[in-house]
C-alpha cells in the first residue's frame, strides 16, 4: 500500500508550480477586483439577454409555423 502511495505522489507536480504557470498566462488576473466584477456582471447580463432573444425568436417562429398550418386547413 505504501509503495503505491509513494509512486502516486512522486509522479505529481507540486501544486504551486502549476498555479504559477496558470496565473502567468492570463491577463485577466492582472485586473483590479472592481473591474473583474464589472466584467463578470456585463458577461452575465449579456448571456441573459442572449437567451431571452433566442426565446423571443423561437416563439415568433413557432407562431408563424402555427399560422401557416391553420390557414392550410
């Protein structure tokens, strides 16, 4: 059991090195907290309005399809 645990821990990189390389690669981590909050809020609102727009278009499309079917009968 101990050999398995030792082999498992030897093959894993230290967590600090992985975190450092991930932090260095993104520019978003350099932004102030207030800017990150504004960016998160803007992206969330954009996503909500995108979904609402998709629902609106889908409902209008379904209404047109329903109107065509009822006029054919």
